């Protein structure tokens, strides 16, 4: 057993949200040597294969893959699909060339994020993946918005599995790339793409680069400006700023122009003297105590930075202020600037 063998406190992204039930599919890759299954919303795939830090280092070096086959997959076919998605979502879909992956959001009329998905068009259909258990609600909403459009929306989770691979020459902010794999070919894919890395290694790299996970690092009040989802902010941007009207656009434009989001996504560097991580939803307070100034989403142990977490903080919290979460001291690293709302990473 590796000396960095993980235990079940290495990540706090395993709590099931109220609107996204835990996954029920069990990946055949859990039969791989050393596989330890995740739980909660990430049940059904491996949390790790025996070496959290070794798996992180392999991904950071551009090697291996991650099994994300617990995620839901949907297909949108029909000649009107791209124009239809363009009118409904935050992303620029008109003229989307085949093979280019994009992320998109569905907002409420008030600009709050209701759905998030990432996908690719093949010239005949747009295939997307979303959080485990989230496809039914997304498909239901899309069906209600179909009207007379020539589109067909289908849940294809039983047909296609999602996998992720790092960029071959990764940088700190490289988002990697997704693959859609026929489920009956998942074991053959793993054999060709190995070595396998668990979800905790994937989450460690995601959290370190400041990429939010829908439903974990966001809540029902989240607007895209708060979490770095605007065009030009990061490679995983889901909001195009130069497109026509869509539901919730007024809020996005107003906050972008004023440059003062109500909250801001922040990377927290946690004190590592205790062998634990804060639970999802734990309140963030000023050092020494006081009223809550934010809440933690996902957290994990990183092979270089130690324990880290993503948190949504009130915009007016001093970026240099020491904080505490679940009794653990925490230092901030800016992701979303509280003054201008633009994504940046300071030079180390």
C-alpha cells in the first residue's frame, strides 16, 4: 500500500445535494486493482486507486485518465439545435464547428444558475454531460422550451460514459479534455488510456485551478459573475459576452458592467496540522470568530499545496484577511476580483 494511501476524509465533495440524487450506476472500472469507490453524488466511480498524490502527479504530468462515467449524458439532435441552444443558454452556439467543446448555463430570469453542462457537436447532434442525476431536470426544462423547433432531446446516459484526460503538455490552469465513450467500450478505453486516476485526483487539480463545480461550489443564488464563468476569465468559461438576449442576461451584463459581484469564488489554503477537511457547506468566519462571511464548497488534499478548498465569500471581505472554516485557519488566494469581477491568478 502506498504511503499516501487515502482515507475517506480526503475530499468533501461527496455530499448529495437535494436536487441531484446520488449516482446509481456502478462503473466496471471499479474492478481495477486498488479501486476504492466514491460515495454520495460520486458513488459508482473510483475515488482513488490507492495513491491520491501519485495519481495527482501523473495527471499533472499529462498522463492517464479519470473515470467520470457516473455523470449524466444527453443528446440534442435536429437541424434547429444550435440556434435553439443559442437562444436559451449563456453560450454562443450559432455556427459552432464540429469537434469544439463548450460549456453553457441555463439561468433563471434573475440570473441565477439553474443548469450547467459541457458538450460537443458532431455535425448532426450536440452531446453534453452534466452532474450525476441532473439530466432529468435539464431535459424536462429543454422540452418545455422546444415549441415548434426541430430538435429532439434524449437521455443517453445508458449508452455513453464520460472520461477525462489531462492536456499532453499541461499548465497549472489547463482544463484537460473530455471523452465520450460507449459504455460497452469503457474497459477497452481504460486499457488504452491508462494509468487510471481517481476522482479525488481530478478534484484536486480542478480545485487548485479555481474551476467551480455546479451544485457543489454554487448554490441557488449563484450568478455566473461570482464564480469565474464569464468569457475571457478561464478556459472553462460558460458565458459568452457578445451574443444576443437570453434569460438572465440583464443580471450578468449589469454586474459585469458595474464590476461588483455580490460574492466571489475564492481558493482557500487550509491549515494542515489536523488530518481533516471541512465538510461541504461549512461556514467561513473571520479569524478568531464572528459572523459568517461565506461558505465552503469542495475541498481536497493537493499534492503540492496541501489542504485546499473553494469558498463563496461576500464581496467586501478583505482579500488579505485571515479566515477560519470549521475551526481550521485559512488564507485566501483570489480567483474573482471583488472590485472588477474579472478572473485572474496572481503570480506566485
